[in-house]
């Protein structure tokens, strides 16, 4: 590990020198940006390695002092305490470095497209889809991320058969990728008069926003239809052909957008969703090749896998992948997700460390 860290420090110095070269900045902006990104990616590791090296030197100096016969007993005890503290710091730094050296998900820096669909449970499932939508919007607000609604299919009583939205912000995918899967709710529905607890499900899919370099779509593979919007949407509803439906012929994927009054804007949003869906398929094919290596990992969750249960009568949220239960329903559905997400990240990191150890 130390050899790898020393290599990364040398590489970091070389990249820093290149990044400061005015000739490169002026002549090859693209290459300069590539160098800057590579430098930025390894900077946290190099910084932690330098802290580790400094702490080791301090430990060696402290241990050497213990052999100094001129030290009185009180000073010797102080040095022993310092040695103990430094040894504990080194253990902590080694663990932090191991985590930093884990393979990075290349999509972690991307924005996300979130799709929420009501599953089993009729209107109650659609109502809970609305709860989850608001939960993720509140979480985005807590992180100063921007939310852009792309398409909705409302049921009229505060719920959604489907809602698709984009969350833009640093680290959005790295935090939200663990939310993909089936979310189960157990509660007394608002539409239930007898007070019986119902169980319903909602499917959540979190897709990294596909960039142009990730996916290239042949325009000849697209069939684009326009139609009149339906549902909530103001004066443009049912009066203009602003809604857009795009069919990707090779894959059979169909995407519709109708929330914007402009046909052009709806088309742009539909294409963003389509690119992200195609990018997800491409990733799934790549992941299948590495399936054995990734077996058992928490990962980002299969959208058909039941990942979490929200039991409202007991006020508990249980994540079945890591067997963690949190008792704070009100704050959780108000976007206080960090405790659960942090636990998922820690579990994922532990699985990865086991695989490379």
C-alpha cells in the first residue's frame, strides 16, 4: 500500500507541474482539463498520505525521546501518552486511506434522473409515490441541489402513478444511487375508513445523467410523436400539441414528457431520460461481465429488489440490504436520509475492502 501511495504522490507532483504550464493551457485546453481532473481525483489520497507520513515521523520522534535518560518521570508519562495517541491516529489514518484507495464509481460526480412509480396497492401506492417524491425533493434542498421535474402522471388526490425528475448537484449520484429498488409501505391509507393497515409498493430507479460522450443516439433510430398534454398544466393542456413521445426503435424504450408548455423543451427532457436509460442498459451489460466479482455487494440496488420497508404505525424504516432500522419516520420522510445513506455507503465500502483484501 505504501508503495502505491508513494507512486501517487510522485504522479500528483508531475500533474501539478503540467497543470501550471501556460503553454499547455493555451494550446490544448482539453488536455489541460483532463490533467486537472486527474489531479483533483488523487488529491484527497495524497493529502491523507502526507498526513500519515507526518504522523509516522512524529511517532518515531516521540519513541526516540523515551530513550532519553535525562527525562524526568512526569515528562516520560506525557511522552508515553503522546505515543499512544499517535499510534491510534495512525490506525485511523490507515483505515481512511484504505477507503480512499477503493475503486471509484465513475458516475459519482454526475447529476441523477429519478423515476418513481406506484406499484402494488392502487391509489395508496400512488399516494406513497408522492411521499417519496417529496422526501427526495427535501433531501435535495438540504444539500442545496436543484430539482427539475421532467414528467408527471398524477392521480388527482396528491399522488403519482409516475413522476420523473432530475436532481442536479455535486455528489448527487454518489449519495442517491443506493435508493434504486422497491420501497414497501405499511400504513393505514388516507382512503381507508376502517383503519386497517395496508401494504403497498413503489419502485424507485436512480439513473446517472448520461453525457454526450457516454451515449450517442442515431436520429434515424427515433420515432417522435407529439400529442396534447393531459392533467395539470395550465392553459396549454388539451389545447396545443406540446407533449412529446419518443420511441427508440432498437431497444423499444418509450419516453414521454408533457410538463413543459414548449414542445422543444419536452423533447429535450425526453431525450435526456432516454439517454440515461440507454446508459443504464450499457452499464448493466458491463456489470454482468463483472457479476462474480461484485457478488454480494450492496451496490446501487436492482430496481426489482425490495430494499426498504416504511412501517408508519411503528414509526420505523428498515433497509433490508444491511439490516438497519431507524425510528424517526417524520424526519426521514422530510428528507433526513443521511444516517441511512451513510450506513449503506459504509457497508458497500466494507464489502469492497473484503474483495480486495
